[in-house]
């Protein structure tokens, strides 16, 4: 039973190999790029818009509202990063309905790469908002002795972010495979639908956690319910 796309090798030459994780990751990126281009190539600013543009606007508005609710800041600067995380994970999981496809999020290497992106984005946004000295000062508060613990906390939450997404996607694949071997007709279909729902929830959770970490780095939401993130 194959539970990880890393184990499926499409092409290999010496130590260089092309596995399903890489291929399906490229597929997801290509589909997102193609769909985005098709929807936005004839974008309308009038009162009459296409159904696809309406769906896109609803999706973008929903993501913006969630970002603002979590961070209490203007969502524009966070939308490209957090929105891309959500759309990539959601698309990767939704494509599980395709026969022979395995979600790249079922590979620990993919989820680790996504978590590292969040790990890098947190200080970037924090430094951009507060400046390097003010941001780095948070690591030594209330005393310098807290520095190693704060660094360990940053690393541990990155690991937790990667393992959480990987574990949830992998567990769904394992359950479907077990049920398929026991009852090959009805239950696997139900579990596949449940897996799609779980995949969407995991995409939402990953994006929200990423925004929570970024918001905590900017420190704008702490004690400022109505803050827009602008300095006085």
C-alpha cells in the first residue's frame, strides 16, 4: 500500500529522480496558474461579470475578511502570501478525486517546505512592520535568558505546522486504502468525500495559523481590537 507520493518514481537517472510529489506539485501550480489566467484575462469592472469572476471575487473577499479578522490589520499586504498558501493546499487536496492522483500534501517534504515558507515570512513581516531592532527585541523579553526558548518556540511551531498537515492528509489516505481492501464499493466513496472535506479544512487551518503567526510578529493585534496596523 502506497501512502506517500514520494514512493512513486516516474523517472530516475542515477541519483536524480522525478517522483509523484514533484509531478503533482507542478500539476497543481500549473492548474492554479491556468485557471487564474482564464478567469482574469477578461476581467470586468462593470456591473455585469462572469460567473467565474464572481466566484473569484467571493473567494478573494472571503480570504481578505479572514485575514482582517485574525490580524486586525489591512489585509492587502498579507493576501498574496496567505491566499496562495490556502489555494495551493486546497487545490492539491481537491484533486484527490482524480484516479491515480496523490496529493503532494501527503508528503512530509511538501508540508515542510510550506512550513518553512511561513517560518521565513513571520520575521519578514515582523521586521517590515516594527523594524529589525524592535522585532528582534521580542526574543529577549522579559530577559535575555528567554532568547533560546523563544528560538526553540519558533522552530517547534514550524515543525508542528508541517507535521499537522502531513499527518491529517496521510491518515485520510491510509483509512481509504484500508476500507478499499475491506469493502471495495460503498465506504471508500464516503471516505473519499470525507477526505475532500478534511482537505479543505486543513487548507483553512494552515492559512489561519500562518496568519496568526504573522500577526503575532507584527504585534499590531495585541490589545488593539480596532487597529489597522498603521503606526501613529
